C-alpha cells in the first residue's frame, strides 16, 4: 500500500506538542515524540522547524534500520563461516 511508511518525529518546542498529524489526528506522546506517516504534512512541519525527524528515510520509504537488513533474496541461505 503506497503511503504507509512512517517516521519517528519529535516536537522542537513545548508549544508544538499540541499539534496533530492531519488527517490522521495522531498527536504526540507525553515525551514529545510520535510516529507519523512520512507524507507532505510531516515534511512541511519539519521544514518549518516545528518538528524534527528522529530517523532517516531511504528511497524505499523504509526507516534506516530496515535498510540494514540482509540484502539476500528471500529464502536464500544465510552466509555462515565454517571452522575446521
């Protein structure tokens, strides 16, 4: 499903904690962080300085941690070292 990528965000100032993602209405947690859809609304607030991204997105739209997973095709055996 297109547009399902999310990104962790944090309010840059206390006053921005009242913001909610539109149209999902997702607000911030008590610590000032949230997981919002990686969309135009989110990136616009980032560009305006109201929020900061807590993780990088890659071209696939997946968070950076997901990009570090094995690049072997699904079902391929994992490479292992053999000791003799």
